[in-house]
């Protein structure tokens, strides 16, 4: 009810709408550009951990596990390489873990 009441008041008062639009231009867009530069344009390299893990019931005695933590932006690509070439066989990967790492 309260939202409908406010919407009617705003829609019937073009001066208020014009003032709100001006505030978007003056304050919101200006500050959004500052925040974008101060925060989102930064990068943090991943912390990488390589370890040997014994598989439970696997055919191999151990596997190499590579984990990446605490990086930004969130998209990275991890590849296994041998002799300078990407190895695609016998390689598995997982999605991002629920805690964000």
C-alpha cells in the first residue's frame, strides 16, 4: 500500500522525478565511476597450492592437485603443461567452491 501511494505521488509530481534523475546524474553515476576505478579495476593474483593427494579406491596411488585461492577477478584459467604444451588427457577440474575460493 505504501509503495503504491509513493508511486502515485512521484508519478504525479514531474518536478520530483526530474530532481531524482538529476541526482542520478550528479551523484550516482559520478560515484559509480570512482568506485569502479578504486575497486573493480584492481586485480589480485591467485595463491596457488600444488599437492600430491592419495585417491580413495583409485587406480593411481596419488594424483597432483592444484588449488587456487584468494584471487580477483573471479575468472582464471588453470592448465597443466608438459614440455610447454597443455596436457588435456587425464586432467579433471571442479567448479568454484561455495566459500568463494
